[in-house]
């Protein structure tokens, strides 16, 4: 069953940017429509997801298909992501050295707490898993690479927010406010709660706020090269990770793990 989504749109400030190529922006907007769980999208689906005119969508889709970024399925007359997009994704992941360095640390902590330990990067208003390790008993809970969690109510998202400098936070708040409208007040309060927790404890908590039966702790990570901030988390079912254990044991363990990874990745 297909779910409708609010069409993604280019912010007004971007539209006024003379350095941007509008046709390229629209093409990327079309690729962005494939972030849903649906593998195949028709021209009409792309129109609904992107908010672009049908004639524009048709031209863009066929141009992207001609260059390998989309594929056209003859049997159903729909489009799906092509190998060029997949290749770009793997290239981006491969360039993140922290993933390779962090894996053994993450596996050790995941097995110790019988939960899941992940790394996430922000993709607009969500956090995108780029690495994950799960204990053997916790495989069913595992969030795989490509999974998404909310920015404001997840420990990973709050940790990411805490890792930003003041200017970056203000910019993110402006983006979230434009997108969320009246809901931004609640989002801002949730992010501020993460900042307060981080200042007091050195980590962020999410106790049943993302999902009612899931608890998590998060810690920010900023690569030594100054590139984009990331968020580490440790999460699992609330009966396995009660709040007291997160505060007293697994939060400090996650902080120590991230500090070790920072030290390891700073070595040339």
C-alpha cells in the first residue's frame, strides 16, 4: 500500500541562489522521491512525491535513466534507482574511515550490553544509519545501514545536534522551522532536552520517546578532519536497557568508546 508524502521542495532561499542550476536541483529532487520503501515508482508517483509538473518529471526521469541513475522496468512501466546511484552511495560510505575503525569497538559494546550500537549521519530531518553492530540475541531489533530514525526524539539525533557548533545549530533550526511550521516548537524543546542531558551527563538519552518500548543513549562524534558531525548510539528494548542502566553504565561506556574511536581516527 502506497503512502502519500509531502512533496519535497527547494527552499525559497535556494531558488534565489544564482549559483544553483534549477534543472539539476529538480533532477536531484526526483531522485529524492525514491527514499520511500517503494522500489518502483511510476511517472505519476514521481509527480506526487516531487510536486513537479508531469512533463518535467517525464523528461527528467528519462534523462536520468539514459545516464544510469534510474532504470526503466518494461514489465510495469515504472522507474527504479540505477547502479550509478548505488555506486555513489558505496563510495560515500567507503570514504568514511570512522566506520572501519569503529567496528570492533561497536561489536564489543553491543555484545556487552546485549543491544545495538550504531553510527548515524543527518539526512535533512532524519538520522541515517551508516554503520551498525548488534549482539546475537538482539538481531531481530537490528537497524541496518540505510535505516532512519527521527532527529529530535532519538538519542542518535540529539547527539548529532549536540556535536554541532552554534552556527550549525542555528542553521539546522532554521531548516527544521521552515519544514515543520507549528510543530517546530516541540522539536526545539526536544533538542534542547538533549543539550541539557549532554551538558550534565556527557551523553543524550531517549527513554521511550522514539518508540515507547525502546530506550537509547547517544554521543556525538566530530571527525578530526572537521567534516560532518555524526551521532553514535546504543539502543534496544526498554526491558534490556532500563534508564538506570543507561545512565550509570552504558552511557559512560559509550562515551569511553567514542573517545577511543576519536583517538584512533586522529592518528595519521
